[in-house]
């Protein structure tokens, strides 16, 4: 039987690449994007697509109902939508933090809750949540984003236990450096919320600005969105899906280093990892 999936955040990057690969793999893919022009572009490419801003609860409910109305079932949800707020913890305002969590955590959480109502009725379903290497390895200048990803890891670890033996499977995608539009999007929020000139971190922020404005890979072992999407497809098709799917060499490496190293050594390595990125 042909399986159906709803993917959030499909305008580009991992979400878009996953939609393409899943369609090739005979999934019925319902894409969603925050902007209407991206929805129209995907429809022109032959995708089922709808407008979905995951900070809007009404749009979330409508999205789930639309998929069920058109396809009669929902086999999987890939929560991919999100962005990264760059900046030192002491420079992040309440407004910046609320916006970061409203999208990355609260929006994702509500998408999961809406899908869970369907999955509980069906007694089966897959949920794949896009976390990050930064969901378990904290690095400087990304405090808001890292906190949001740590929150998603906690949510999924808890939900996985609450759905044990229910036919519903929860998995985390944990990418390291992937070539997407993540940095240009982060640059917008950085300029919106961070007062560089009046920060004690002004010099470090210049390096961050250079990184965010650099075209191409800025970190070793960067993979393409398509390579990451291959892992998504493997996770969604697995008979017994894993709890976590690290992607890239750094993601695998830091997962084990966190288990093995003293905290002070891991902190040092995380600082080094950031400093080695292109300045």
C-alpha cells in the first residue's frame, strides 16, 4: 500500500530534498511551506502542497485535515521546519528567544500533537523530527538554537516511551553540517536581534558574520541536502526505526565523545570545532 507523509519546511534544503526522494520511492508526499510563493512553485513541480506556518495552530490543524481528506490516511510526519538564532546567551532578548522557541519547539510540538490524534486512531504512524548535532553538543554563539534542539530531543525521548508498543515510532534526525539555506536565514535573525556594536562579544560576532555570509561549506565534512535526505528515507522506511539518526562525521563523532570525555575536554573540543570554521 502506498504510504503518505506530510513534511514541514519544504521550500528548500533537507525538506525539499526529502520530498523529492520520497516521491521517487513511491510515497504520496504532501509538502508544506510558510510562504505562498513556495507552495505555488512546488505545486508547479507536481507536488501536493499547502501553506503552513507552524506557529499558527489553525494552519496546523487544517494541514492534517487536508491530508486525511485527500488521501484518507497519514503514515508519517517529518517535522523539518525551523531556523537558527545566532548569538551569545547574554545577548538574546526575550523576544528573540520566544520567536526561536515558537517555531522550533512549540510549532513542532503542535504538529506532532495534531498528527498523534490520527496515529492513535490508526494505531500506527511514524514521526521524524529534524534535530541537530547541536541537540546534544553545545557550542558557542548558538545558545537559543541549541536550547530549542535540546528541548526537541527531550520531547522525542519522552514521546518514544509514551508510544512504546503502540505502533507509533519516533525518531530524531541529527545532522551535522549540511549545505542548505540555513546560514542565510540565520543571518537575517542575527541582524534583527543582536546588537553587535554594544556587545562584549563584538570581535567574536565579526567571525560569526563572516561565517553566515560565506557561500559554500564553512565546516569540514559538510554533506549535501540530498545526502541527508537519503538518511530520512532510510529512517522512514525502516521496519524497526532507530531512535536517532546522526548525519555527517561530526555528528557521529561528537555523539560518542560526549559519552566518553570529561566535560571540560568536550567543552574545549566544541570551542575548537567552532573556531576551525572558516573566518
